[in-house]
C-alpha cells in the first residue's frame, strides 16, 4: 500500500485550561481516533518571546496582555500530528474558535464554553509548517510506520 501524501503535519496546543482540567488525554484520543498519527508530543512552558512570535498578529491588540498571561499561567501540551489532510482534519475536530458556538462533537463544542477554548490548532498548511518548526526540534519529530493506516486510508487507496 502506498502512503504517499499522508505526511502532512500540523500542530495542536492543549492550552492551560485544557491542561488544568485534565483534558490532554481526551484531546490526544480524539486525534488518534480520527486516524492521525502522533509524531511529536511534549509539555512546555511558553516564553514571552515564543508567544510574541506565535501570536504576532495579535501583539498590538488590547487583549494580548491577557492572552499572554493566560498562555503562561501553566505549561501547555504541544502535539504534532500527521496524516492526509491533517490541518483540515484537526481544524474540523477542534471546532470553531468561539467555543460557546462550536458544534457538539468538536473538542471546543464538547469541552469548552468561551475564551478558554482548550486548544490551538494550525489554520493553514503554511502556518502548520511554521508552527512545527517553532515548537519542535527536528529530533523531536518521530517517523514510524503506523500499522493501522492501511485501515484508516483504505478507501483513499482503493480510489487511486
């Protein structure tokens, strides 16, 4: 079976509210249940510099100091997931940013209510590439054969 094209990587961060509420396992379970492969996983404190780089588009906005304080309030868990259409798949199962309006069945819809929306996920393939490098050193990303991919992507293979 040819697994070419399955190597799209994306980032998902379990934010402080998710870590404090013990949701890291639930978030990881949802990624794996979807059929994504976890290729990087670590807990870390985010520095002011890392947050300013990550949220560069928000730094000048009035809510940024509160966002930074929240993201530095405890460690976060950063996950690098891989699979076909990984960016779009993670965004779909994460749900829309405003958790109170997110669909039931999504992480944010099921696990959050408002500003504290449990997870951050990459919003595009280009952003995902930047975020993988921002949060993981090359030696922290693991390449391995995932034996269940033949079952997860069976239909994709049949349609070639």
